[in-house]
């Protein structure tokens, strides 16, 4: 198992009970398992998106898909860096919350 700490406070409170070094074979096996699981998850997510798209296109669901809304935020930003897009999207979402549109 792998855990990711996102703050110094968490780092200071973490207490490790046990630990051991992993062999190269264990790491390789874990990586291969992760790749298989990740590929299965990606396939499942793709199917869900296709189903959502189909439901919207057929009028079964009203509104827009979140991915469409996010993509529309980037119109005219094709040459922008990912960091610039992230800053822009953050401002847009903050605006939605401020204006109570979410």
C-alpha cells in the first residue's frame, strides 16, 4: 500500500508501525498489477463517458456533461500551458461558487 501525505501536519502525526524494503521482483510485480488495474479502470471510465454522452444526446438527461463545461472554459486557450489553464479554470470555478451557480 502507498499513502500520500499532502501536508506537514500529517507528516508529523504519521507513525509507522512496521516497514521493510521491497525486492526488485516485488516492485515489478506490484507495478504490473497496478498497470492492469489502471487499464481496466480506464476502459470502464471510457464506457461510462460514452453512456453519459449517449444519455445526453438522446435527451434522457438534461443539462451538460461536466467535461463539456470544463472544455468550454478553455476556448481560445489552445496555446496556453497546462498551468495557465489550471489558473484560469480555478478562477472560473471560484466565480461559479461566488455567484451560487454550483
